[in-house]
């Protein structure tokens, strides 16, 4: 492969597997050093990725991994909020003490991640946490819709916490409240509707944070060729 092709393959692989998350800055000199080449082929690779919609340029920021497509992300998150909230409510009466303990343990690992934050790892743990709560859903059709929603988020290369890291701390706290509601439901002190709404609002709070970030950081102009 030419140097430009090698740089392109290197960057695209890291974008697709989540190592370079949405909003991640692509610094020419740094990447050239990692690849042991000049900045010229790296710039060519970045321009090719820009043409494919995987990279954007913003004044005073430079090249960065493209933010997720706002409309697709919004529609996916809105749908996931509904079906996952319902699945969590249906699962709640069937969760064992061991499963609730497992969810608490995952959430504690997420809390520990906050000190040395790594968005991709946090997102993996986030799915692990929610899977404990929705996998026991007795309605296979609802569960299939939840799985589709999570797969769609992967296609969108979503790691929302990379560019709204403050949301991660809030998310961990909301997880704790959902678990408390599930325990209360099993004790007869809460309703399935309360669990469903808590799980739904947890998802839409992340959506609101991402959309606010997108609106505040939407590029207004294209930098000059000295990029």
C-alpha cells in the first residue's frame, strides 16, 4: 500500500472499532509520528475520510471524527427509549437477587471508570449493565426491538460519553435509581410504570445532552487549506 493508503486504513480501522470516537481530534503531526511518515499522506487520508463523511473540519478545532448523524441518532434513541424502557419494566419482576447484584457490580465498575475516563470502555460497561435488566424480558418481540436498537447504535459509532463526559456521572447515578426502583417494585412499593419511565427518561436524558452538544459545536465554516 502507498503511505496514503496505509494512513487511510489505519484511521478508518480506529474510527470503525471505536478507538477514535465521534469528536476525537485528528492531529496531523501526532498521527504522522505514529505512522512514521510525513503529514502529507496523512492529510490525504483525512481528506478521503472527509469525503466519505467520517471526518469533518471545524475552524479552530481542525479535523475530527464526524459526530453521529443527528437525525438518525435521535430517531434511534427515541425508539430505544420506548422499547428498552418497556422491556426493563417487563423484566423487573423476574430479576433475581443475583442479577440485581450483578447489575450493581457493573455500575460500580462504571463509577470507578469515571476517575480515569475511557469512553469506549464505559460504553461497553453501559451495555453490560442494561443487558442484565432487559434480557429477562418475557416478550421476545420487544426484546428483538431492543437488540436492533443497540445494534443500530453500534452502526452509528455511538459513544456519546466521549463528547458529553459529564453525562457519564449522571448516567451512573440514574442506574442506581433504576435499580432501587426495581427492588422497590419487587417489594410491592413501586409500579412497573415507574420503572418504565425511569428507564425511558434515562435514555432521553442522554439524547438531550448529545443534541445540545451537537447544536453548540455544529461547524459553521470550512477552514482554509493550511489545515
